[in-house]
C-alpha cells in the first residue's frame, strides 16, 4: 500500500532564512510525487511534481524539491523564505504501478515565516 | 478563466436531510475527484471519476454518492448526512488521472447537526 508522511506538524523559520518541509513516502512501484500549498480559506494550489528525470525539481514561487530514492524522501525547499510563504503544505504520492488509484496526501505541515 | 467551482461554499444542515454539493470545471478535464479535509488527517479521497460514467471509490466513500453524467460536472451526494460528515470538502480536476496536476475548487464547509 502507498503512504506518505510529513513528520513535522509545524515548521518555523525567520524571513530570509532557508526553509525545508520534509516528506517521506512508501510505494511498491515508482512514485509520482507532488507538493501542494493551501493558503487560509482557499483550495489547494499545485507547487511542483516529480514523475521521472532530474532529481531536483523546480516549481512555483521559488520552491524546489529533491527526490531521494534511497531515502524515499521528497523534501520541499526554498533558499530564502518570505512571510507570504506562510501556509499549509501538503505532500502527495501515487504509485505508478496502480493505475486509477487515489493520490495519497500527507497530513500537512504548517509553515510559519516570521519577519 | 480556468477554474473549478463548488456550490454551496457553506452549508449547515440537520442529520438525515439529503444534500448535494455541486462541482463544475471548465477545463475539459477527464479526471475529477472529491476530498474531505479534517484537522490532523490531511486530505482523504472520497470518490473519483476517470471520465463520463466512470466512477470509483477512494479511501473514505461510506455515506457518499457521486455521478458523472457530463464531463464538466461531478456532484457529491449525501443521502442521509450524519454529524461525522461535518468537514471541509474539496472538488478537484486534472487532465487525465491523478498523475497530473490537480486543480482544486475553493471548498465547501459542511456542518451537520
């Protein structure tokens, strides 16, 4: 069965510092990995995805994520955090061997960037 | 503007009173899905549809029904709502399946008393 874990409920960083939001996954085949962001009172917005290819994926708003197959991780990163990055972040995974199955979401990590 | 719309945005109802939450997308997407979001549990998929007249259960389908008679619409039906269905509901669509970027609606906050 596929699963995804976000080990931190909350991440606090100061504006201008680098940020990392962690995600680990478990699938039987090859993973399709996603990051979504949710701002207050809004639906989720797509940030980036990894399907195949380069392990470093660049996405919207200056975010990037690194796929690490040996550690089964897909951590979200940004070199310099902004206060406006404060939001709820979700990692999601799908197993490429299971066509038509659900995209499994993590429980979410609240990112708080202080000025 | 490409978008997913949901109605209503807020709904308070009583146990047992049938309700429907509508979802519509204008992007000609084949794949549509319903999720519920609960604190500490993240998003869990209720039902999804790969195309017209093709629907399947997600992780938490009990107490819900869906239909996909037209490509653009994917209503969520609660035949007999119960308090444990109080939640924030999101509809989403993507081009073809969950491997593609999903576009989410603004959410429907449902309270069942």
